[in-house]
C-alpha cells in the first residue's frame, strides 16, 4: 500500500518525560520518526511536538490512535501538505573557493536566504522555507560541496479557515 | 493540617478505599512503613516483589477493585517489572508504588537507584515520579483514576525518600472534588447510529457468532452479554481472558477459539457471516493467520479502546464505548425489534455447530495406570461444582484448565493471557483468597511454573490463606516440549525438568500440607482431602509425561487448520 509522508502536530502537557513517551511509542512499535521538533507554546503548561513520519493509511491510523491514547497528549492532528503552513530551517556549511564563491552568493540571493558565517574556505548559510525549497537549495549546493548540515525538520500549523 | 508525605500517602489510600497493600519494605521506604505500622491498613508481606504485584493483580481480577503494591527502590522496583507488564497486557487496574532515592541523588547512580519510570514507560498505562511533597496527593488520586477508568491498566508512582518525609499542608476535603484531566477522557457512551447498524446486521445474519473477551469481565457486562446471546439466539465464544463472561455450561457456548480452542469454536468463526466482538482485541492466539480469519464474516467490534479496533482485522462496524453501557444500549434497541421466528432462522446454524461438537469433542483417554492431566482438571471441576476461583500458571496446565473447567461466572478464571507469565498462578491465588477469604481458590500449575514463585508458599502460611495448588507434574516444560515434539522432531532441547524437588515435602517444609497422587484412583481422594483441609495445600499429581494439548493451530496457519491428535 502507499506510504506517504505525514506531519503530525501534537499538543501535549509540558511535563517531564512526555517527549520520551512519544519517542518510546514510535520506537517500541516500530513506527519511524523522520524528524522531531518540540518547544513550549504560549501556555506554559503545554508544548507542541511536530513529528514527521512515513506510513501507509492503516499504519497512520494506528499511530494517531496510539498517540491519542497517551495520557499526556491533549490533541493529535495530521497536517497534510495542502491545509497547513509548513516551514523548516537549515544551517548549511558549504565549501567556498575563489571560483565558487560568486555562484554561492547568487544562489543565496535567488533563494532569499542568508550567509551567517564566513571562513577562509567556507560559507555558512541559513535558510527557512518549506520542504521543497530546502530540498531544491541542497540539490544546487551539493555539486559545490556541502560540508555539514543541521536541519530542524518541519514545524507546521493549520491554515486559517477561508 | 501539616502532614508528612508518608502520612499523606496513607490518608490518600484510605480516601481511595484501599484496605490491603501487597508489599516488601526497604531502606527508602522506612518512613512510609513506620506510618503503616501505626495505621490499620492490612499489609501482606510477600517473599519476592514479583509475588506482590501478581498478588495485587489476582486481587484485582477477582474483586474488580484496584490492586495496590508497595516496593522499595532499585532491585525492589525492577523485580516488579514482569508483574507490571503482565497487568499491562491484560488491562488490570493496579497502582504500584515504588520507593526512590532522595531527589537530590537521582541521576547520580546512588545506592539502590534505578530509573523505574524510564524502565516501565512502555509497560504501564501511565507512570509518575513525584518530585515535590505538595504533588503527592494529586498524583495518588490521578493514579487511581487512570488505573480504573477507560481501559484499565497498571500505573506506577515513584516516591523519593525526601518526598515521603517532607512536611506540607494537606487538606483532605479539597481532594474529594471530581477529577478532571485535560488530556485524558475515555469514551464510555457508544454512538447510537453505529448501534442501529449492528441491530440491522443481527436481523439479517444467518450464521452469527458472539465473541467476548477481557473487556466483558472488566466492564461487568456479563449479564448484558448473556442477555444479547439469548435474545438473538447467537452462539458464543470467548477468549482466554473472557472465560466466565458467558456461562460455560450454556447450550449456546462454543468453547474458546484460537490456537488451542475447540473444534466447533474455530469452525464457527471460519463459517460465520456476522462476528460481533465485544471487549476483545483479536490477538494472534485467537486469529491465527489474519488474512484468512473469519473470511465469510462482517465484523462488528465493540471496545472502549480505539487502538484495538482495526489493528489486526478489518472491521465493518466499529463501536467505541464501554462494553456494559454499549451492550445495555444494544439490548434496549433489540428488545423493541421484531426479529421474526428466530428459533427457525437459527436452527440450521445451530445444527451445524452441534455436528461439529459431536464429531470432534474435546477428548482424552484415561486409563488405569497413568494419570492424564485433563482428568485432574475434570475431577476438580466436578468436585468444586464449577464454583472455585481458578488461577493458572502458563503452558499446558493453563490450556487444560481453560478447556476442561467450565466457568459460569466472571472473575473466577485468573490467568496471564497477554504476557503468559509463568509463576503468576500462586501469588495471584493468594491475592484472590485475600479478596474472598471464604471461597475455594485453586492454582492449576505445572512443575516448571510452580518453581518460579514457590517462595510465596511462606506468605500463604503466614496469613493462613488456604489456597490449593494442583501441580500437573510431567517432568517437562510441557508446552515447549509439545512444540519440539511436533515441529522439531522430538529434539527436547532444555525442556526436561528432571531435578524438581519433592513438592509434597516442600509444602511441609513451608508449614503447608503436601499430598501426592501417582495413580488415577488416587486423584479424587487427594482433591477431596485438599478441599476439606483449612490450610494451604500442594497436590503433586504425577501425570503422563508426553500428553499434548489438542486441538492445536500451528503458527502461521488459519484457525480452521487444526491438528486434532
């Protein structure tokens, strides 16, 4: 059956161990975690966990139900690409020689991201965007030479009702 | 009023109507045990923490109340893990309190420190580490609420030593308010539209089957379940956890289905056109190959836990709700429904089932010389009129107890179904005996299993708990040996238990009564003597060594492909 990428946004009690419960649920039942992002919300007693996972329809149904069953989970929502605003951030260290420097800066300009650090042989680029934009940027930078990368994985919120 | 954490702990237990704790003390629990000494709560001192948890489990299964244990930190806590996982797999309401090192030492590899909350996260319904004495009362209240509500389960509460002797203001009246948990709200009331669909399906079905499980027992739905069967004339099967939820002596009873189920139960599931599962989880022991399970049936699944629905089998009509509430509602709808001449409609189906029953009944041959283990269970059933509380260990003893003892009431068959924990039966019997001091409680055991928690015989003697242990002694790890015989060409790898103690002498050493039967003619006299003895008894039945449990569905086969002999 068809596996699709799902972004699950979980509203949880801000209690010690909640992240461990969620991660343990995924690993214990063999569900995969592609990325995981967690931080408090406006309400200090609540945090938001954004998990992205790949699953076919019966599996994603089971994952959502199991998450709902956890005592500290307040709400679970599956944000499909269409009805959510989805953003991810990446910090990328690229090899920068005298030949490639100009090209890198051109790409940075086109993608409207930023150079946040400069070295003798490298630039560090910061980019924010949806998954598609990050992927596209990485594809272009790869032949130039990516040294290191740190990604957050997606966070997402539902779009406003029209 | 200012109270210490230990005093608050006892006050909260009282508030939760707890009158019995099963436990074992230790260094970090000294303050709590000091308060127990001064209180009138009953504390049962076991001989191994695993015994404490299984005893609390047996107590809960028999009585429907929340079982409570208290053990110390480190090894005391880790010794409870098997018992907690046992209760988790079978959804038994229980709160396990573990002592912990003082908060300032946590994470420091202190003496007798373990991260028990981390260790039991996957096998508890929920767990807590109390970091502040001010939180203790709330946590205890939440723990009991979580343990007994929705789909019940074990909750672990870790109490550091300094939390137990911290002094805070405690106001009992305030804690009597209704508990609201933001993130936890189980669904009890079923969707009426879904129930209407079920009524329609019952009306149209030609070959229906009712399948009940542990949820029927936990919810107290046995009467409603029986009423549904008789009103709509639907034959009934039940998983191991559901035995007793429907009378085992009723003519509509099919026996247990699955790997060691009866022929007629498995064939009925294979041929039915409507399967109504109530409080079950369609576990692999029951379904066999899932892609050929109940191939001709539309499945209705009524359960309080949405995660069990559509996990293993395709469900046509899911109903999320408490079993009793859902069945009461369904019965109310059916009572006003005209089902036509239901007797005539069911006759062909019931006749087919009768044919399966008479051509392939559960059978064994009892000769003159060697005792057959099934014979012991049958005689036990007859002599107790089917009214004893039966606990079991795991393996062949468990299967024969399930097959040959016919339970007419719920909460009388206490067996580790989901985890299959050897060593469960004896401590669970003690817990059940504590809950019902006037009932007869019998543990059906194997010679392998009984040795796992034999030390609890000391507990039985200390508290004068007259449980009877019936060991089906075949000198082997029976169930594994059976598989090795059938699938591994009789290569009995490490399944020969040939240095067992003299169990009758062992009983006497503990201060209990020891009896032995080596011939079929001795079985009834031994059982009668044990039942008449107002003390704990071990009966060593030396049985046929290589008897197998049949029917048997081999792994990976459908349940209609049974080995019959």
